């Protein structure tokens, strides 16, 4: 069973904008501006459908309940209360040797955690992971995460609609996905209400599962990025690596520490956060400039995707008309 609970502030009615990274929002806005992107999205959803997608992801997974993975269930209940989730989304454990978890779904989101992660992580580390994935759900990321998974699967099978044009859209989705991870690391921190477990999770993701792994040394490693010029520039350069869904763990450590040290974490715990249905408070106005800066740096990536979008739809229409 989980370790004894520490008192936590319940973040009543918190809006996901309170933890979202400005680059996440800017990338998602740019993604939605790609011509006919919504039409591409709808077409793929028509092919697979909500039920078929859920069955594909959950065919070999175990539903978490009080009687099934009771420790995970108790921790998940706690995280849902802390973030005041608007609903309790289904949680599953699946057999997989990698340390990973994910949130998927379209109109009905769900969360999957790998059994190896459950066995390897302590309670606070698992709280962080569950809070991170719940952050994806509450931020509305699951539709796009599901799109990425489907497009990657189609590409690996050589499906004819996934040519160079569709790959451009996939690259734009991946560009956004890397930024979305930074947002949800913040949700994970708020779930635990302690910055250290998230740093330990990144150490383990990077390979530091051995008792010989040293968190202090890993943090010093992240300092190299913070001490060699502007952290934002360093992060964005590395996050632009094509084909990756997640930023490198050491960069996520640097971003977590940057956010914590900015004072934003303390403001939220003090109750100074956006509530669902409210407009952002004045202290977030500086995000507009950060978003503008990111939008310029990502212009080439999303520009290429926009140019390719109509070619993708032509491929869809041609392929399905022949069918």
C-alpha cells in the first residue's frame, strides 16, 4: 500500500492553463493553423473510431481497481483529488519492459502505465507519473497523442497514405508533443507537491535505476545547460530533434527546476492560479512574448507541414475513392 499521506493542498477547480508551458500552447496553436489539419484528423478518426482505438491500446492491459493493483489505484485516487480532476479517467497497467506511461483516447481518454514502471518507482515517483498523465488529459492532449501513435503505427506498416506529405504533419505533431511534456511535468510536480520526485523520475528515465545513480550529479549535469547561455534557446534547439516524442530527461530536469525556481509553483500552492472558466491573471501576460518567440523558432517546421497538408488530403481522397 502507499506510504502515509502528507497533507496536500487540493487545487480546487484548477485550470490546466495554470501549469501549461508557453511553448506547448504556441505549438498547439500553430498546429491547429495548418490548412485542412482538422479534416485530416476527422478522416483518420473515421477510419479507426473511438472503440477500435481503445481496443487496440487496451487488448492486453489490466484495469486498475481497488482490488486490482490496489497501491496504484490509491495513488491515482489521491492525484485525482489533488488536481481536482473533472472526472476519474480509466487507468490500466500493461506489460512492457520500458519505464513509460501514456494518456490516449479521443472523446473518452484513458491512461496506461507500464508494469515495469510500477515495480521500479516509489510512491512519490508514481504520483508524479500519474499526475503527469492526468495533466495530459486535463490539457486536452490525448486526441493529438492518439493521432501521433496512429500515424507512427501506419508509417511503420508502410500504409500508403503515410507518405512524405503525411510525415510532415507527423513531424509537426511531434514538435508539439515535446513541448506538451514540459507542461505535464509541472502537473506531476503539483500532484506530489515536492519537486524532488520528478527529478528522480527523470534520472530513472535516463538510465539511473541503479543504486549507484546519483541525483545530485544528474542535477549538476542539467546545470551545464543552464550555465551555457539562455536555457530556453538550449532547450528549443535540442527539442527540435526530429522523430522524438519526448525531450531528453536532462533538459526536463532543467525545465522543472526553472519553473520551480521562478516562483510559479509557490504561487499555485498559495491559491494564485487560474480556475476553470476564468481568464488568465495579469502575471501570465509575459507568456505572450515567450509564445511569440517560440512561434518564430518553429515557423519552418509548421510551415513545411502546412505546405504538405493539402497533399495529404489528396492522398486520402484518392486512396479511399479507389476503395
